[in-house]
């Protein structure tokens, strides 16, 4: 069966994407930092009849990320779809800063987290996809990677770098007629079913089918998800 690897898998959007693809006959490789949380997600999916397993890795630890993807490929035989959406990196030394306070020191961790993590994951799975002549890689950011959001000055710099790289890679692979599709998803809503009044929001279950559309339709290299 085909396999989707979800990097940044959690109980929200990651689980919704896993269910969406699992319902279409995909196995699911769940990748995030904490093994016991991944195991709980995999058990939830298994109870719903979806084949899933967790592989612990930190996107800032590139060898661990490569090893997790290699283990997933060994377990399931292939990785046909890669979805990269690690949880928000803003904590401690990487806290949010306004663009007027952005510095190389507080922007670099965001670049490491978003761009370099995605580059590492892509480098691990892309050669096999190119050999097969098929595959999809989807990277996810907030909409600040597309539109100005000055209060998220360091995070949006990392997200915009990831977006630019993904769009360029997708264009290059199209030009080479590889059969591998690269897409960027920018989420411009709160992902919740309990947003404050007037705040644009969608549930994870409402968003996840858009990822399936990207895989099945290959319709462009970018979507912005809005309420």
C-alpha cells in the first residue's frame, strides 16, 4: 500500500491528515519528537483500521530525521507522500519577535527549523520518488510566509524561506517532467472549533481534505487556506 509520512504529527492537523489518507488506503508514518505520543496516535489510527506507526525524530537533529524516514521506508516499503508541518518552533530562545526586533540570532533558529528540516526530509525521500517517477512533497507554513505579519518577524522569515525553496523546487521538477509534485500550504486561519468570535477558523478535519486534493490533482504548487 502507498505510504504518507507526516513530520510534525500530532493530535490536531497531523491526525486529521493521517485519517484522510488512511481512509484512502495509505499507511501512515508518524514523525515527531516524542515516541509515546506517536504510539498513542498510531493506536488511535489502528483502532480505526488504519495502518500506522510512529518514528521519533527532531527536525533540528538532521541525522535523527533522516534515520526516522529511513526506518519508515523500511517498515512500509516506500514513502509516496511527505508532509512537513512541525509544530510551532517559538519557545524559549526562539520566542516570537516583531520584525523590528528581528536579528540574525533569533531568525536563524527559524530557518533551521523550517527550511533546513524540510530540506533534510526532502533529500531523504526525493531520490526514490524520482526513480519511481511519482510522489508528492507538501510543506506547510502559516500565511505569514505569503502576507506581511510584522508581529511574527522571525517566524515568517523562516516560513518564507521554506516557501520560496519549495516553489522553486517544484518548478524545477516540473521543468524536468519528473512526475514528482511539490506544493506549499499556507494556513491563514486558526485551526480550532472553538475560536473567539470574529476570528477566522477551520477545524483540522475541514483542512485535511485539501492535502488529499494536492496529491490527487497536482493542481499548482501553492494553496492558501482561508475561512
